[in-house]
């Protein structure tokens, strides 16, 4: 089931390379293929037993490099299942979203499907090297998407993205090898590593943890490793930005949960305060820098730094203690996971909206707009919902996530949590300002001919935003599954 | 002692002689038949070696010849790469009046490299190095009317002559110190040996072999040969002698006591090679020259594995896997350049993907594999090497290799970006022919398949991969 979800898009990508089909056919073929992982996810969701004591379910394992303990091993826990869910939804929405493929429709959709398979593979990986393989492949996919379909400075931005994140992924690889070498015999099996906690008490455990966190932190990204992100986002085509922010950034945070938090509990607890500080710095830095941006896309890009900061704060709080405050820590971890889901849906929608604007006006500057609300009501409504969700309005999914993160973090790191809350305030200010400048006020006559969202755009955005509302109002089913994952994860550690 | 233990090498030698006779007898227009003979000889050699894999590992022929996983893998790999070079030569060299004899030189060069890899005696090592070198000079300078080719051959010859003398002096000093050149007897006699003589040997042997490996300090010929030699020779010479040299050095390093600084010395050479090769490759505008410098840096990664031989059981399997995946990807990249009739300036690759999508993608895959992007073969090799290096407590070297890998991505991406992101040329891009296409296809298929099936190489080399 999980393997199908990974392989179907990859096979679809190959098929698109081989088949000589037109632009429309390529798009619909890609949408159809992307429904396969969505269906597989729903089946996995149905088959998943959130009351089971087994942390990983739906496991498949095949040998790959047996002499060094590497195998194709996949499976999910509650945390992974939630992230897989948002990945499948967002990819289908983005692929269905109308895009300017510049006459190269087949490679465009092939790369999108490739990236979907890669992302899903990473989230279901139960072997460090399988995780790494997909981690690295996501760079290749994103490099080609940004450089071939991006804006003017895309090639340089894509190069920076590739170099920067390859450095991160190799640091991650070194850390993984450090972990696996501590096992006898050597193995990269995540379940065995979680059970064994191989480096507990070892002198070089901190070095290994720093290598892992460096790799994952660059991908997340946390300040000060975020500098590749604004360039990549601004130059990338909007659908690629939506995927980069909505799914690829999650790889870093998800990896922190899966690898250091689960496998190096003792060392992680010692380093967690530092990680918490880094998270809070990311929250505030991202929020204040976003507030200063006049470019809509850049502004949204920086809010990603803030939101990933919330996630990392939740993870730091969850791993901050070895014993005690179990409920609060599980709450923080659940919150961090829901934040990944929420940020995927919301920021995916926001970047798709900037794409719609660019298609119509070729302009990202906030000052160029004003008073669009009565001219393009549906676009306005979509932006308003997404912006309010992003700033954490109760009733929308962003609130569920941030509430849990902060409640959990207050129990472990009260000072950090209090300072971090400022970020929520600034985020609210920056989104309200954006709404006001773009949609309210005087409209220049220049925009009188602006088209509103068409049916396909409404469909994609509608699904994403409907989910932010539904999961905000009735988060219980999602919470059940994620809670099961985070309780077992911390429980297995304790 | 059984003659069957060196049957593969005998087949190769007889094959080379037959190829030469065929080339001398046949008329000009039938010269390509000698290529067919060469391919048959290579297939026979590889097959014979494959049939020996099941034989128990041993030192044979009075302890002169190591029959172990390293010899098996090196022989089969060298045969495979030489076969690809023969395929590449079919269209590239066909206008040369001495086209047929070229194959004999390739086979003898391959034999030299295999002897280097399997030698369990320092004198025999010298025989292998000399055979490989003498044929190598000729292969590099085979385009007699091309100034670039002759210059490459001349430079190769000068550096090679000097290096081989240094190697020979090293072997003589080793014999003087230990009273034997047999690897099997060396560990016992080293303890009582004169440290000053040994120090001389410890300098001479690695420095001499660095020439074959294409590593610092013997790397000067690599970019010139990569750029100037006939393309099949360039593909052959940047891979085959390296395989032999790396394994010969690994056998020597494995012999010396752990207390000596041999490991550190090799680690320093590795660090210098990977860094220098990468920095020099950064700004190259000629793709063949770029591949040459990349080959220097890849030699550095291979030496990293040699440095780990004493400290980690994983090192030799990792080294063998790395040599295989490097050889395949490097050959694939050169084969694409050959298929494109030798167009080699970076700007000539502009927009290749929209004019010639399959060669462009083949080149992209080869280069990404050289970076080590999974699931291509290069990843499996680098991953295994990193593991062995860290296991051998050389984490600093692995960290340097990581930084170098990121640097190398920069110049490999320059080629990839040219293929994929630039405007395509107005004129058509001519291809060489179906034999070169077959060479590209084989090498690229290897690059993809070995990424998933690299475990086979690691598996053959598990138990006792390096004798004595």
C-alpha cells in the first residue's frame, strides 16, 4: 500500500517522459496518477490502528545492501501518516492547479510526479539510507523545477539551493553513519535504532547529533541556515514554491522527530534547550523580516521560517525532558505534527494564490496592488481564509497546532514559549497589513480588467482551504492518529 | 600451483597477441575485425575470472599472485571498461590506418592493470606498472597528427618515467630492508628492518603508485590526457590504471604495522587529491579537461578507502564498490562526449537536452552519479566509503570529502545546466554512430543498475577481501 503510493507517481513520471501527449492530456494524466497515492493514503488511514501498541504499522522490508545493514524498509506511525496525508492532498491540488509550463508540459508534470513519489518515500521510510536517498532526490527534482521554470534569477537560486541543501544532506549522512556504526552488527534499520538508543552515553554522541541537526536544520530551515530559502522561493514558479514550502520543508522537521528525537533521546534532551532557542529566534526573525518585505512572495516565504520555528519549538519541548511532563510533551509533539499538516495546507494555498496573481499581472510587489476586493471577490476570499489560518485564528487548523505547541512548550520551557508567542502577534500584523494593502483601499484603474479565479484554481484552493476549516473545527480524527504516534514515540523512549 | 589460477590473464595475453596478428594480416578496410577479436578475448578473460570466484582465496604461483575478491573484481571491471573502450574506438579510430593495433594496446594495458591489482610481490607489481605505463603512453599519443594528443602522450611519458623510477627505487629499498619482496613474507621481516631504508620505501612506493592512480603528487598528466588523448584512450586511461594502482597500494598499506604512519600519509594524499582536483575543475571550460580534474578528485576519494584499510573491515569491500561505480560513471561521461563526436567546449553542450535528449540525460546521469546522488551507483560507492572511513576513525577525512562533494556539485552542475537550461544551438548536433551509442547505453545502464545492486559487489568481497 505504502510502496504503491511511492512507486505509482515515479512510474507516472517515467510514463510522461515516454508518452508523446499534449499539454492538456499530460496534466490530466498527472492528476489521475496523483490520485493513486491519495487513494493509497486513504486505505492506509483506514487500515491504521491508532490503539495498537505497535509504533510502526503497514511495514514492508526488502534487503538492499545486506552487508552494511541497509534495506528497503517502509511503514508509518501516526506522525508519518498525517504528513503523508497532507503530501498527497497538496500534490494533487498543485498538479491540478493551472500552471504556465512554457511549452514543456510533459517534463513539468513528470518532475512534479517524481517529486511526489520522492516525498512520500521519505515520509514512510523506516531505514536511514532509504530516508537519505529520498532526501537527496528531492533536491534533484526541485533543482530542475526551479531552474527550468523559474523567474529571471532562477538558475543562480536553484544552484544555491542545491549546493546548500546538499551540504546539509551530506552532514545528515555522516550523522546517520555515526549512528549505524554504533550498532553491532551495523544496521540502518530505524526500528532497531530506536529500540537500541545506540549512542546513549557515548562521548561522540553530541557530534553525531550536531551533524544530524545541521543537516535537518538546513532543510527545515532554521535561522541561521535559512538563507537559501527566500531566493529559492522568489525565483521558483509558484506551484513549485507551494510544494517546497508545503512538503519539502517538512522533511527537515519530520526528520528531527524521526531520527534524533527518537534515536538519541538522552543526547537530544541535553541539546534541546539550544534547539528551543534556535526555534524561537527563527520564529521572531522570520516574523519581523517578513513584516519588512514589500514583495508578497518573499513575505510568505519568511512566514515559513516562523511556522517551521513553531514546529521545531514543539519538537524541542517534546524531547526536552527524559521523564516527567509526559502529557505536555506529547501535546507539543502532536502540535508540531499538526503544524506540519496545517502549514502544508495553508502555505501551499498562499503560494498558489501568488501564482494566480503572477499569471494575471506578473507582479509580486505589494505596493502595485490595492482595493482588489470588489474586483476579484473569490481571490480575495481565498486569501483572507488562508491568511487568517496562517496567523492562527481559532476555528482553523493553524490554531489547533499552535495552541498545542505553546501549551506543551509552556510546561517545559516557559520563558522560550512566552517569547515565541510574540511571533504569533507579529504574524497577525504582517498578514493583516498584506490583506489591507492588496485588497482594501483605493483601487487603481489599472486593475479594472483583472480576472477572478477560474474553476480549476477554485477547485485546488477550495480543497486546501476547506481542509483547513474542517480540520480546524473537527480535528478529533486527525488528533487521534497523531496522538497515538507521539505518545508511542515518547513512550517508547521513556 | 595450478595454471588455471592465472587462466584469465593467459587468455588476455593470448588475446592481445591474436588481435595484433589479425590487425597485421587483415587489409585496411577489415581492421575492425581485430576489435571483434579483442572483445572475444575480454569476454573470455572475464568469464575465466568469474569461474575462479568460487575457488577458495589463496596466494598462488609461489605466493606471487593473490587470488581473492580484489583480484576478481578488478579483473572483471577492467575487462568491462576495456570492452566499452573497444566499442568507443570502433567509430572514433576507424579512419586511423593502424586502427587494428590500437586494440592490442588496449588489451595489454588492461593486462598491466590486472597484474598490478593481483600482484602479491613487489617485483611483479613493477612488471604490471611498466606494462600498463608503456601501453598507456602509446594510447595517449595515438593521434600522431594531433599536437594535443602528442603533447598529452609526451607529458604522460615524462611524468610516468620519473614516477616509475621512484617506484623502482622504493622496491629496491624495500628489498634491501626486508630481504624479500614477497608480500607474504614482508610482515615478518619488517620488524627487524633498517628504519631508514624502510622510510625510503615508504616514500617511493606510494609516490610511484600515485602516478598510476592519478592522485597527488603524480596527477599532472590526468587533465592533459583527458583532454588531448584519443577519446577511447582518455576513457580507458582515467579508469583502468587507477583500478590497478589503488588496489596495489591497498595491498601494501595492509602489510605495514599499524604503528607506522602509512595510514596518515595515504590520508594526506587523499585529502590533497580530492581538494586539488576539485578546485582545479571549478572553472574549466572544456568538458574533457573538467572530467580529467574530476578524475583526480575521485582518486582522492579512492585513497580515502585505502587509508581506511587497516582501521575498518568495511574498507576493502567499500573500495571495490567505489572503484566499480566510479569506473562505470566516468566511462559513461566520456562515452557521451565521444558519441557527440568529441564536442567538448562547455558552450557546445548548450541546450543539448532539446536537440539530443538521450545523450543529454545520459551525461546528466553519469555526472550526478559522480556527485553521489542516490539511487545512482555513485551513491552506493560513496556511502560505503564514508562508512568505512568513519569506522576507521578518520572522520576528519570523511568531513573533508563531504565538503569536496559539495564543491564538486558546482562544476558538475555547470555541465548539467548547460545541457538543460541554455538555448539550443541552431545547427544540428551530429552523433557518431551505433557502436558509440551502445557504449553509452551499457555504461549508463551500469550506473543505474549498480546503484540498486551494489550489494552484489559488497557481498563478494566480505569474508577475506585482501590477501595476504
